[in-house]
C-alpha cells in the first residue's frame, strides 16, 4: 500500500515542535525501530539544539532534504572545529545533503518552522545510534549551553536567523 504525506499530516507535529521543550518533533514514517531504513520528517524551530554527533559502529548514512524553512548543516573535525557548512532551503541552490558515516555534524535551524525529510540507515538502538562531541559540545539536556553553542556557530559562520 502506498503511503502519502500531505502538509496537513504535519500540523500536529509542527505544533509539538513549537510548544515542546526541545523545539523540534518528528513525524515518523517507518513503523518499527528495527526497520532497516528509517524515514521521517523532522520539524524544528530556531530554539532547538541538535548536539554535534556522528554515526559509527554501526556506520550509518543519512540524507536530509529541506522541504520548508532554512537550516545550516555543519561538519566538524574530531576536535570540534567547524570545517564546512551549507545552508539548505527548498529553493536552493542547496536543498539536500548526504552525510556519510563517521562524519561529525549538526544542524542549526535558521527559520521557523523548518521541515527536514530524513532517510537514515536503521535499525535504531539508542545505545549505539549516535556518538556525541563530548568535551567540545554541550549535552542535549543542557539547554542554556546548547543555545550558547548555537549562537557561537551563528556568529562564527555569519549565519542569519529569519524572524519568526
């Protein structure tokens, strides 16, 4: 059976992203964590903090397509220095990114709401899914430090956040 996604399907997820503590929420298309291919729409606001991370052991690829809004995708080296960044918007010139395994990366949301369609290798196991930039990036549960980390990246990379 075909599975269609309409903009109206994402309304409640957007509301969760706007009102939730994390400033983001996920609309899941895969039905089980054990699925070998995960598909989802991540909806985020500029107040979200996505801790820099990588996927290795097991190695996993990710693809993100910007459906709405604006987001910076940032690549880091092992020490936490930003190496490259690109702005994704539906209009482009860049609207998607493929992130190979073992690549430190994060996203900084620059417009609210931003919708990212994500395809990622499964299965999902919270114990092994992500490795975080411990020592050079704040934990996700440290909201104040995460906000400061994002502000530092915005300033360092000369990013512009659109008004809400």
